[in-house]
């Protein structure tokens, strides 16, 4: 009872009248967190520590893209030479053409399982504990995303190094031929890859929050995302693929991710699904790619944060 409350008892002590102050009727206030940046940094550190304690997953996620890269370069490279020459000319080796596809595929694989950590937290009760903390809901989501970004940056750097080595072994060309745009192109590849992965991390976390099941999250994320790789410009030029694939590729975010990375590597306008000429040269590919990927990030990220808020209210009830 607050100090403002008054009580009056009857002479017999049986009737008690209380005048409660408005403060008693107010709902409990949520404690302030460490601020948006502080909450996000705490969340990033937590997920990085959790990842470092599972070296098998970390090692596999870094080695698997290299294995895929070598196998695809050998298998597809043996039959794609003619199609590549007719579409983009003879100046671009298939190893260079394939590298953006492997970069995007690896980012997609890492992003697609991003929601698994959330489901494990739900099963262990850690998710409810985090919801009961003063940490902001947006910081919970961003912390998970930024921790995944660290792994994707390392993955992408390894893949680019592997591509340079493969090209040298196959043709004798140096890194300058493999990544014609130099350091600026390398930073551009990282930026577009992170932007691309962010959209699919949000999608994976949406699936995790809706299903709350590890197997369902893996199956749904993989069944919806990996087929999209084959209806995009990832492995072969769209000019040599059927018309219906070109139609699907126009609304496929993987097309914009792959073309954006490829343009950053080659320094050329490589986009064929939309005809943009307003920015000039390589920017005619990079600007539309960034616009489309930012739109996917905003929409899917907003849905993920909204589902986190809803999960928070359900936990309180």
C-alpha cells in the first residue's frame, strides 16, 4: 500500500475502506536496458561466444564453400564454356563467373540456419529469460544478425582467396585479373553479400519464431531458398536459360545479390533482368541490386522484430 492510501475502519473493525492512489493501478514499468548500441553489442558478444564453443560447426561452415567451389568449377566449367562465351564474351573465365554464385550460396547457407539458434534458445528456456531482461527486442534480433555477419565476412574472404588460386592454377592469371576492381571491389563484394544475407537471416528467424521447431526451420528455409539459386543468374547466364527462368529471376532476390557481387568484381554492368541506364557503367547494376536488397531487409526485418514483440507479450501472459 502506498503512502497516499488512506484507510478507515469501522468501530467494529469489520468494514475497511481503502482509497488506492493511481500509482497502485499502474502496470509495472520495464527497466531500461543499456541503450540500443549497448544492448546490441551485448547480444553480439553472446552469440559469438556461443558460436566459438561449437568449433565443428564453425570449421564445417568455412570449409564446405571451398569444396563446393572446387567441384562446381570442375563440373560446370567443363560444359559452360560455350554458353559463357556467347553471353559475356571470352574475357571472363568460368572460375571468375562462378565466384559470386559461391559467395551468395555460402551466405545463403549461413543465413538460412540463423533461426536455429533462436529455436535452441526457446527449447532451453534462454529465450524467455532474454525476453524478461530489459534488453530491447530490436537489439536481440540485430545482435544475432551481426554475429552471423562476422562469419559471412570470413567465409567470403576465404572464397575470394580460393577463386584467385583456382584461376591462377587454371590460366596463370594473377589476382588483378580475378578481382579487376581491387580493394574497392573487395569491399563492395563484402557490403553486397552482407546486405543479401541480412534479408535471408530475417526470413530464417521469421520461420523459427512461427514454427519454434529446428527441423521445420531447416526444411522450410532450405526448400524455399536453395531452389531459387537455380532460377537466377548464379551458375549460367540468363541468356542461355529458358524464358520462364528469366521471368522468375526478375523477382528473385538471389539474382540481384549475384549480379551485384559480379558487377563489383568485374567493374561492369552485368544485370540483364532490368534495363537501367541512369547511373552509368557498373552502377547500373549495383544501384538496383542495393535498392532491391534493402527493400527485402526492411520488410523481412520488420516482420521478424514484430514477431519478437509478439513472442514477448505471449511470454508475459
